[in-house]
C-alpha cells in the first residue's frame, strides 16, 4: 500500500570541487545522446559568446581530421561570429531573464508561503529540476558577519541534503509521501503521476520490487521503469517529485496547501 511515513536517514557530508573557470577556446567533443530511447552519436561544438552565454552546436557527422575538418570548424566559427553580431544586444536581457526567471528566487515564494525555506521540484519524465539557490534567509536588520552568513548557508545545504536522503529512503520503503520533523525544520516529500494534465491515482501495485529480499535502490532509470510498471497501458504519463523544507511548527494541512500552491505556480 502507498502512504505517508517518516524515514530517518543520516545526511552525508557533501564536498565538491571548485568548477574550472570558463575558457574562451571552443570545445569539440563527441557525445552519445538518448533519442527516442536509443543512444545516438553526436558531435558537439561549444563556443563562448559571453561570460555567461555558451553556444552549443550539434551535428550527426564530422569531417575527417585534416583540411576538411579545419574548414568545417572555420565555418562553425563563422556561424558563432554571425550570431554574436545579431544577438549581442539581447545578451543583457537573456542574462537577466536567467537570473530572475529561470533560476527561481526563494524570497518570492517565502513571502507567499510562510514557513517555506527551500524546495526541489523534479519532473522525472524529462529529468528537469527547478530549485532556488540555497542562501541564508536573514532579515534586512541582520547585523552578523559574512562568516556567520556562510555558516547559515552551509547548515541549510546540510538540511536540504538530509531532506533528499529521507525522501528517497521513504520511496525505497514503498511510500509516495513523507512528512517528518527534524529539529527546527520539517522535511516534506511527495511523488505523483499526471496524465493529460490531471493527477491520477496509483494502481494497487506495490512500489517495491525486492528480488530475493534485496532492498529497493534508486538508479538511473528507476523512475521511468516505475512509471512503465505502474501504468503499462499508458504512454503519456508524467512523473513528478517535490521536496520541501519548512520550519518546525507549520501544520501538516498548511504544508499540503503550500505544496499545492507551489506546484501550481511552478507549472504555470
């Protein structure tokens, strides 16, 4: 059966490596992209058009190394130069759109949904993620140091990862939703499916498939395989996940209402 449960999980320390500085030199690389369920070979060409804008060109074939390849890449550089001339006036607009629209600003949602701290919205069908930048949510009158702000941001990052681990642990135990308290915060998780714009009820099929008693694990194609198994006769099902981090004390009904309003706003 599908239900709601608290699934404790210990967050792991996440350590990353600083990303290299972007290069102005073009990058040419062969990729295997999944198209209609099959992997196909493409040749990708990356050209820096601005400090924050990269042009990516894909082709199904590439000239053999030598004069023909040099001529082809010179033509691609010409395409990049022409696009730069035509679009340079739009670069500031595109960068501003990315910062204000494509990357959600958490403060916009915090004011509308009191108690919300962070969220991660995932469309598993196309593997798209929408999440705001993790930042310390302090008031204008906060007089702390920059180091204190960094510590708050680091603490929030640990809470966000702990929320994700708990949500996935609940899913591995066969639950599609979870709400649990963790100190001064609450973790909320939900998985659901949509057909033709309407949420559909889950069939009476267990989420868990544990061959020979082994625990369920989330792998690369887990969500696509789960969708096919639950809705074998339908081909246009979309799978969604929502992770939300709230302060403790927000009621369960308020969390549900806030989550519904958040999803409606993101899908709109």
